[in-house]
C-alpha cells in the first residue's frame, strides 16, 4: 500500500518540480529585464540632464545676443549704420 502511494505522488512531485523550475526561470528573466530597463532609464535620465544644461546655456546665449546694446553694436560696427539726427526724423500722423 505504501509503494502504491509513492507511485501516485511521483507525478505530482515532477509537476511541482517543473513548476518550480519554470517559476525560477521566469523570476530570473524578469529580474534581467528589470535591470536592462533600469540601465536604459539611467542613460535616458543622464541624456535629459545634459540636454537641460545645454538648453539653459542656449537660453543664456540667446538673451546675450538679443540685447539692445549688442544689436546696436552690430548695426554700427558690422553694418555701418548710424543713429539718425533728430532733424532727420519725421513723424507721420494718421488721419
């Protein structure tokens, strides 16, 4: 009777062993994927931070290039423009 009970539980033990192995493999796979995704996230976060720094630098550069003093300097030095005299300015009124 004892031998019959062992023979009946043997397939059940094999099923449990297969389930445990599959479960362990699934756990290993999900851990591996999680680590890969975390590494990718860290890389993207680093890229984002670098782009934010560059964006800030470009905004500062743009504000520097767009100042009135800079525009006037380029107009006088590079384009040889001069500020008109008050007698050369005419105001036209709309009717």
